[in-house]
C-alpha cells in the first residue's frame, strides 16, 4: 500500500485525483460515450475478421469499404423507375410507420373511450382486441398483399393491424388503472364528461400510453420492413432485397445498420417526448 | 337521539368580499344495507347528520366506514334503504359535496393553483379569473408562494392544505373526509385539525369524517358514530360530544370521554379477535 501511495504524494495530489475523479465519474454516466464505444468495438471486430479472412469480403464487405460507400452520398439500387436511394427508401418507410401508427392510435383511442363509456360495448370490444393483440404483425403480410396489393397503402395497413390490438389493450388497461380517488374527486367537483376525459383521464394515462406507443413502434417497424421485403415495392426493406438480388452486399449491410440506428433513434425520441410529458411525476 | 350544536347559521367565507353564504346539508341514512361480498357488509338503521354538524365515524378498518362515506357522496348506492340529502333521496353524486382522502387528493399533473382552480373552471369561470381566485384560496392556507408547484414537489401536509383550499373554493355544503390526516406526522396533523375546524366554523358546512384515531375524533366531533364490525359492519352507538371548544386533551371531562370510548374500542377488538370470519373480512377490505 505504501509503495503505491508514494509516487502520488509528491506534486499536487489533490488536483490530480480531482481530475481523475471527474473523468471516472463522467465515463459511466455518458450514455453517448458507451454507445460509440460499443459500436467502435463491433466495427473493429468486423474489420479484423475481414482482414484475417475469417469473413468472406465478397459476402460481408469490411467497414473500410462499407463506410466510405455509405458516406459517398450516391447509394441507390435499381434502374429507371425501380431506382431506390437509401434516404428516399428510409423516408418512405418511416412515413408508413408514422401514418399506420397514428391511424392505429386513433382507432385504439376510440375503442378505449367506447369501452369505458359504454360497459355493454366493452364486452364486445375486449374479445376482439384480445384476439388481435397476440397475432404476430408479420402474419398480416400475406393477407394484406393478397387483399390490398403491393402499394404503400398495404404497408400502412400492416402497421395499423400490427399496433391496433396491443394499443387498444394497453389503453383500456391504463384507463382501468387510474386510481379511483382521482375519478371520485373529479366527479364530486362537478367535472363534465368531456373535461373528465380531457383533464383527468388523458393526463392520468399518459405514462401507460407512452409505453404502449414505444412497444408497438418496434412491432410496427419490424412488420413494415418484413412487408417491404415480402413484396411491397418500395421502402427500406425493398431496397435491401433489391441490393441482395443485385449482389450489392455493402448496401445490404448499410440497410441493416440503418434499420437498427433509426429504430434506436425513434425509440429514444419517444422516450424523450414521454419524459417531457411526464414532468409531473417528479 | 337528540341533536346538539346545531351550527347551521349561514356564515360568509373570509376570502370572499361577496355576500355568498351557505348552509350545510342535512343527511339522513335510513335502514341501509349494503354488501360487497359474502363477508363484507354494512348496516345503518338510522343516522341523522344535522346541517352544519361535524360527525365522525370511528371504528377499526373493515367495519364499513368508507362504504357509508361513498353512500353519502352518492358515488355508490345501498342495496336496501336510502340516503337522503336535504330530504331528497340521493340518486347520483351528491350536490355541493367535496371529498378529501388520505392521499391522492390533488391531480399530480396540475400545479397547486390549477388544482384549486379546477372546480371553478368546471363551473365555467374564465381561466385567468379562476387562477386569480385559486391564489386567494391558497393564501388562506398560507401556501400562495407554492402556487406554481406540482404536488410531487410538496409535502403531504402541504398537499392536504391545498386540498382544503380547493374545498373552500368549491363552497361545499357537505364535506366528506376519509381519514384525511392519517398519513401525516403528529404536529402536521394537529395543525390540519385546526385548519379544518376554522373552515368548518367559518363556513357552516356539514362535515362527515372517518377516522380510526380516537384522539382526533374527540378533538373535532360534535357527534361520534361508533362503528363495530361484528357480525357485520354496523353503527354500534352514537355519542354526542358536548365538550367545550377549543378542546383541551388535559381537561378531565375530555379524559373521561376518552376512557369511555377506549373501553368500547377495546371490547370491539376483543370481539373481533374471537371471530375468525371477521379477520378474513378485514384482510379483504
């Protein structure tokens, strides 16, 4: 122990340890730093694997080829009308997820309000949403392509079906879980039906609803990509399939990474939005 | 059952410069039977709560106190019998009635002033005016500087004071309190009891309050309805408390009544301990 302390004691030990303390405290707290570190590690392993020829660079091109290609700004696949760029494909897919989720949220909200206001209809609504919820979102793809076709509406419909059941169930559960005291007090304070929904029930279920939206986003994100890979003729999933068919493995890798990063980013954004809405819990 | 301390005289609220006044509601429970399951039920043959009186329901948990309070609020309805409010049988939420619970009285997503302004907004008052009024009522409970705080940022006692401020704002004729101070420390509880008595004296509101705290019941009540839980929840006795106000726990008269009630509660506890069905009922409740 003494031997270890000796080199530190001369000079200005206080200043030095303070700096180290600050640094060591900062590292575990910075999520961004850990995020970058984790990805750096993966990229290094990937590069190393290619360099050692464990990975066939024809099938899995190393980052030293993939990344410059990704940043070249000219990544697209196909010819003529079928030509699809990464940015364009991503925008299309995100718009589909957004539209489908918004529609799902809207219909789920209507179902939840009906279920609470009209106990008779609740008995009809619950079995429907309970049997919709466990259906895997991808299971809707064959049905949708057969019925609606391979256009954008089909993708939106898949997202809608993917989120409707779980969102309705979560909203109804959140509404049922509102502490009875709030409702009793609001009623005794002469709150009208509309104000009850707007000022009491809605803010009370925001935590549950935000979690429901985040969870169903993952389902929707996966379902729409699977749909685009299975036949729908545009979007990020379609781009990846096209790239694979044309043997552009760099683009396949970039597509996969884009799926991951965008999914992560949207989830973070929803989390931040939720935290803003939930300031009252702290 | 004679009635004492009829305090129904109309009084003005101190915050208001207007001449608004109120008379407490008169509540009558008659031949009430209400059951939830095979094990939990409550009976009240006759309980009259006079206008402007302060009645306390005293008893151990599981004897149906909260049930009676819900019936009085018109949030629940008896299987048999009726609750009448100023000679009208209650068919829905009781008019001009405010509830205060042990916790969760304030809506956590609203600030203190928004909470107090909420019932005023329900009545159609404009937002700025309602908030202006709300700050006046907060001033009365000494919390005007916390108007913009959210409930999570305030202590339990402060929250109950804000709930009380909101109660004053709604000018109720009936105030129903379900163990409102049980979650507070002793000093805060004493302070809140004084606040409550002030509100009561200044407003003439009828108060029905639940507590399991004998001391609290004696400090506040005009009348104490003693509730027993065996064989079913029922009102075992109704006592008029004629002690002078402000009440002093050191007063020999106070102590005599306290001992009387103590004996009753102890007897009630012994009965319950020898009744296994009741214990399960308590666990459910």
